[in-house]
C-alpha cells in the first residue's frame, strides 16, 4: 500500500514527538505518595530512597503523605492519577493484605498499577511479655496447646499485615490464640508491655528498644533466613513451624499505562540508589535492607503475595472491619 507524503510526514512527526516526550521526562519535580502519616517506616524509607534517586533523575522528588484507610486512600489517589511519571506510590506488605481481604476495592491492585521495583525488606519480629514462661517459639506453641484460647496476641488492626502473619503462624502451628486488634503498633505494644496481651508480631524498629530494655522478650523472626540485625534469633521456620515466612517489604509503583520508557528509567534509578552505601546505612536504622527486583519480578511478587494472603484470610475467616 502506497503511503501518501502527507500521511508519512504525520507518522514521522508522531514518532519524533514520542521521542521528545521520553527525552524530556522528567521536566518538573516528581511526587512520591506515601499512603501513611509521616514518621513511620513507610515514610522514612521512601524519603531515603527518594533522596538517593533524585540526582540520577535530575529533578527534586517531593514526598506527599496521604494517610487513611490502611493505606488505601493514597493508593487510590495514585491509581487515578495521570500516567505521566510524575506521581509514584509507596506500596508495602499492607497493600497486598488489603487486596487479599477485600473482594471489591476502589482500585484494582494489579490492573491499575505499573510496578517499578522493590525498595527494601525487613524482618517481622515475634515478641512476648517477659512474664510469659517461654524462651522460644517451640515453648510458646507448647504453652498455647496446653492452654488453648488463653494466650492473646495484639495487632495493628483487623486485616493488617501483622494480623495476617500471626493468623498464618496460628494455623501452621495448629494452636488457638486470641486476636486483640488495636489502632496502630504503639497501643498494641503498650498493652503488651502492660501485660494485657502476651504476644505481638511487629517490625524490628518498633520493638527493638523495648527488647533491649527488657520490657519485651524476642523469640524469633518471620523471615526466610535469620536477620543480620539480630543473628542470634532463629527463624520461626527453624523453630518448629517449617515453611513459615512473613516479612515486611516496601516498593514503588506508578499508575497503569505510564509509558514503559519512564517506568524503565525509574527502575534503573531505583536499582542504582539501592547500591548506595549511605542508603544501606540509613535503611539499617529502620531495621531493613535494600532488595533489588526487576519490574517483572516485583510484579509477580506482588501478585503472589495477594494470592497467598487471600488464602490466609479465607482459611481464618478474616473479614474487613
């Protein structure tokens, strides 16, 4: 088929325009949305990552905290934002827990996002009140079996990541322990230290100071391997619950239909940032380590986490509040 000169010119103009657009990005500051209030690990790790990525992108990265609804308000905002590479969201373990728990959401966790890559992973820490007569996970399981329904565990709320992680532990260990939901990690740990509950699964930074002060007793980590931060602690899997794995993780995503060139550039700069010794040191202060994944690996990881936690929610009959 013969292409008319005018049509050919229009096609060439369109191709050139696409090239100019890709080359021009970013031409203004980029916004990283953190779907939680300032101060927590989600906020701190995203700020550290943004600071490390900004020089390579040649633009300032602005942090926009949009907390509420367990992270869903901020995620929905980004899902509905223009797919132009200027609005990115921090996704984390609770993002997949929310998706696993709810059949209907304001956004589709897989269809409405383009996943860029993982930022970090951190161990989930099982801590108990010092008065509980156990020294390890095996002894905790034995006590729970001897006293079914008499051990209470706190969480940051129904359907939260640590709730789901403890329910997974409960089912795999075949024990009966009772869930007590709180509105955040601080009140959950306060009541644990006060002896009102006996156990909490939380992030290492949240509990480390209290463990060191003797106000809490650490039993194990939920990660696949021992943590470099507390290498003396065994994993839950090696402590009588083979195959158990639950951890905290954080990553970045953009609205779906963001141009591939832009997603690839963001992924490249993220990978570079995660190699920085300064970033690694700052991440360690939050009890986490950089974790590099390709776009494809991270997309598959997020999907698998939703499937995994959906089964836990169904098997444990966990319903959204």
